[in-house]
């Protein structure tokens, strides 16, 4: 299983914000510089993170972004579910576009469905706080946090 770059970048943004002091605002440019990721990609990601309620955005001069909640209240599984556009591991997961001729009699969909459920169940066991166990190391690497 593989997450999209979009979800990867979303988790990185949350990790960056979680490693910072919660009362300080961060700019998209700071995150872009820290991860060497396109600012345009991050603008799209942060917009969706804000829409989903994971971050707060403050507009205007001196504005920026910050976590909307404490890291221990942000569930990794929830973030992944909100940021991924679909979980169609194989064609038959997409009922509308499924053209596989063996889908009605194939056991693969059930096996992969069970695997996907287990994958998401593991992610549900963790919060952003769990990913921040080494804040000092993160701050050191992601300068200028």
C-alpha cells in the first residue's frame, strides 16, 4: 500500500507544526524550505488541511498557519482518510469504473479489503503526538523552527 504524495506532504506539514511551539505561526514558505517541497503544492495541501479542521490559517501581514488542536488530539488514521482521494488498491475497489472480468468470482478484493482495513486500524492507533516523540531532533533538522 502506498500513500499519495499529497497525504505524505499533509503529514509532513502536521509534523512540522507539531514540532513548533503551538502559539507561533508558521509560513508555508518556511515549511517549503525545510522539506524542499514546492510552495505551490504546500498551498494546496494547507488549504485542504484547513478545510478538514487540522490547521488554522491566519491571513494578512504576520499571518501563517498552526495546528487547530493539540497533537494528541489529531489522529493519524483520520488525517490519512481525509487527505487520500480514494483507497482503490485495485480496479475492482472502484465499482463505477471496474472492468475486470473476473471480479464477480475473484477472492482478491476481499483479501485486499481486509489488508486495507488492518492498515487503517494501525494508523488509527497513533496520534500526531506519537510522531513527535523526538521534537528536539525534528527541530534541529527542520531549522529554523
